[in-house]
């Protein structure tokens, strides 16, 4: 639980709507020590932040990492033993708890990701070594467990990423060390292990990211201070080590999943 104790806050930029005037209008910060979520509006000219009325918004114990659905309507926050869901007011950015929230997860939920269609949400559970999958109700944002969930992962999974096509999901397993890879059933959201998975990584792989084109995946290896790079087989989802991988990084490196979230380890 060392990573969770160190996590003081994490940040996600909410894409409030697909309409250009609202894109990237709000910022939300999970405050692990005070069990709430701070919300801000972004000044489109200067980038300055202004607290949203009603902020901070109540959360469960030790809120850590977050994801916003592609429409910018819903925010999801992992906590000590569950996932809180909020509806985002498109005008003010205020958060309202979704009916039924918080939603049950397995032991020590950490990283969370929404697929690009906004239909499915995935959470890695560090202490139960698996991935919880949920169907997102389009109208309300409520979560319903996917049939077959949770899905097995490796030792102490810490990070999950979905490729931009929504076909594949990848999980960094810190204690093995490797990366689990899955195909995503486009109808049900169920995860199926890809042939050859798990794929080797460096020591203590901590965070996984897929580039916006869906061609490459990268994993930070905190124990070996480097980055594993892979080419993604766009048909099967299998990972193939890039020539020259792993690539040197600074000591105790962690990684942003592009602009969506930061790993909170120090």
C-alpha cells in the first residue's frame, strides 16, 4: 500500500463537452488526505484556475486517480475500496454524485480508464491482482459490472490504458514484472487475454500509456529507471519490443498517461 499512502493528489482535465466552447473547461483534483475532489474552471485566455462553486466535493476514503468519459459528462474517481461517479454540470463544472455511487470494486482500486466510445470503464485492483470492468449507462453514468468481471491480471497491477481504437487494454503489473494485454469485446466490454500475454517489461513497471495513433505503447519501469517501448500489432494487440528498448530515464521515473492522469508515486 506504499504507493497509495504517498498519493496526496492526482489530476485530470475534464473535457466538458464535444462542443468547442466547452472543451477542456474544467480541472478536477483528487485530494487523498481530505477525502474530496477540488474543481476549477480554466480561464481560456490565461489558463488561470478559479474554484468552482461548491468545491471541494465529497469523495470516499483516499481518492486517488481519475478518468473523464469522452463526452465530458461524467467523472470517475478510484478510492480505498470503490469507485465514485459524478455527473459534471456542463455550464458550471459542479459535481453531483451519480445515483448508486460509490460503486463496488475489488481490493485497492488504483488506475482507471474509460474506453474511447464511453461505453466501458476499467479499474485495476492492486491487492486482488485483477481488473474490474463496468458498463457505463449513457444517460446517467451509473456503472454496472461487466459479465465475467473482475478479469485476472498479474501481481500488483498499478496502471491500465485503453488504445484509441477501443480494441485493446493494457495493464502494468508491478511485481512480476510484465504487461497484461487484452482484447475488448465491443458489445459487452469483456476482456480476453491476448496470445503471448503477459509481455515482459523492466523492474517494477508502474505506468502504461498508448500513443494517440494506437501504434505504440510505453511502460515506465521504476525499479530499473527506464522505459519499455512496444509496437502494437493492430490486428491482435500483441506487443513487440521496439528496437533499442528499454530506453534510459531518470531515477524513480513515473509517467503521465498523456494529459489524462498522473501516477501519484513519488
